[in-house]
C-alpha cells in the first residue's frame, strides 16, 4: 500500500480523491467519514480553527492505524487525509475512507479510525471564538499514558 | 545535543518550536525535569514524549543526536 | 427537506452530489456509505447486476427511513440515492449520506439506513453469474411479515 | 377492477409487469388466493403486499380502483 494513503496536507481535501484510493473490485462497501468545522458548540460560536501537526510522525501514526485496521478487519483498504492550517466553518478537516467486501467491517473500521486519530495522532487544534482562542487538548485529565500511547481523549469537534 | 520539538500550547509558552539542549544520555523522565526547570510549561505532566518520531515511555533513553518531541494531548479529527 | 433527498435514479451516482445535500454549518461529521457491485462472493464471480424498483414506493420508503433517522437522532440530515438498471462490477448501487453535529450518531444513523433499505425498500437485484442468473431475495425464509414490514433480510451484496 | 403490479421473479413468472383483475372489494388474503389460483407464482407466500404504495397487512381491504403491488423479498442496497 503506497504511503500516500495516509497524508497530512495543507490544501483543501477532495473527498473523491480519498474514496478513489480504496476502491476495489472486491469491495461491496465503502464508508467515509468527513470531519468538518462546526460553527456552534453549545452556545459557543467558532470563527475558525487552526490545526498544527508533527507532520512526519502524524503520517506514521495514520499509517499505523491503517495497519491496525487491516489486522483486525482483513480485506479492508484504508485511506486517511488530515488537513492542517487555518480552516473556516464547514471546511473539511479529515476524511477517512474504508473499503471492505462487507458492510459491517467498513463501518466498524471507519469508526475505529477516527477514535484512534483522536488518541494517538500528533495533531492539535486551536479554536478561535468570538471572545478568545485556545489550543484544545484532552478534557479527561489523563495525567499519564502508562501504555506509551494515549488511550482516550475528548472534547473534540465532532464529539 | 538533542533537539526538542514543541507544539501547540507549549510552543506558544516557549515562544519557539524547537529548543536545543546539551543532553548526553538519560531517560525521558530526566529530560522532562530539565525542561520543567528551564521553562514554565503548563502541560508537561500530561504530555507524551516521542523519540525520533515514535512514542516513548518514561524510562526510555534519550541520547545525544536524538530528536525528541513533546506531545501535549492531541486534538485532531 | 426537499424530496430529492431520496431518489431512485438510472444514471451513475456521483457521491459528491449526495454529500452536498447534507452539508451543514453545524454538522461536525458526515458519514457516507457507498454500496458497490462486488465481483467475487466466495467462489462465485458476478458478471453484472440488474436492479429493479417499484420506484414511487421505493422513494417513499427511503423518505420514511430518513424520517425515522431524524426522529431517532435529532439534528441529523439524510440523503439516499439508489441506482437501478444494469450495473457493472465496481459501479455504485447506493449512496447514503448522513450529517450530524456529532460523529457517533452519524455512524449509527448511516448503518441504520442501509439495514432498513435491505428490509423495507422495494428494490430487487438480479445477479448474472458466469453460469446463470437469479433474482436475489430473502435468504432467511421469512414466511410472513406480521408487523406489515419485513423485519430482516440477508444474503445481499455487501453482507 | 384493480391493477396488480409484479416485480422481479414474479414478473418473469407471469411474463408481465402488471395484471388487471376484476376485484370489487376484499382482503389482501382473498386477493392472494385469487392470484395463486390464476398464476403459478413461486414466491407469493413470502411476498408482502402494498396497496397504493403503502405496505398492507393480510386483513387490509383492497377496493376496486386500487393499485396493488406484490413485493417479493427485497434485495436493494
């Protein structure tokens, strides 16, 4: 699997490109997840978001997630692209595409991917609200990661 | 010498995205103490460390020439 | 919600069109399911598929599924397009797009939609293999549908 | 008169996609018996019926002028 299946990019993401990477004559099912910048979170209005990544490691971690999925759901193909930089409301931050011969694994593997992204991929989001800005991090007070990998995370944009 | 990469909140607090530290060999825990003594980071205790682009444990060894990244809680997706 | 959110079409489906129907400034998550024609099912090679629909009722049933989803997962938007006619390997038979402020409902509602399509939408598939053809129906021997709606189905292409 | 729409396997068996039947008023069950007596359908017992594009139950009433569809097990998706 070419490594451009797992990319951090600065330009807008075209969902179709990511879907094409996983198309397969023996896939009966393709699921995609498109994470977009949401305007309202409760009463709070987001003006824009800024994403930063530790790019080479982030791409490695995305690739690792793809490998974990192939191991758990044989026959799947996975492609993930995450955008960084300044994103406006409704812009696409991440696209995850999973193809599989059968639909159940395509859903499960896709959801697994977004959960793992929020755990282990070194990407950070700064929210710009009307009245301030903040880097968003773990809201669950994980003081340490004894397994060497963060296990959980929360408070993110599509939670 | 090691390079220490900073991101997000830590980068803003240090006002730089990379610091060079004269560090020969020691554990992540030891490096963390040095960083905490030199900078007033708010998030160091909840941050992960990576050595040469792989997550490291507290007792893993950092050697001169390594690139270490301090990884505060991530928020991608 | 305009009724063209739920369509039976004869021309190829462009996934992007279906996604655009559910885009929303307050959606942080969009999931899509793309059902494609799979070549191999076990040892059996499909040459092509033919889909037939009771079109006006099928569109009503798709719309009903959308309504069920809006009721169960408030804040979601749903669009579903199913293609009929002759489809080649890798052609898209169905696209389901669901947007939601949060990702969990977007996955759940999308999977609910495909399960319901396979239960209640009057669309039939004829498989053309190398050595024969057959209309595919329920493999689970549901002799009757006492609730007035088929509750389950099986043996389909992306099962 | 009612129209009875046929699909998939049933359409091939009847060699037509619609049949007209002189039927004044009766239940789905009664209509089903008439269809079974006139055609050699293989799938009638596992088929659903729809009256005017809505699923019907066995005891629902079909009246002259209605469009009935015989819906064998579906296989969309």
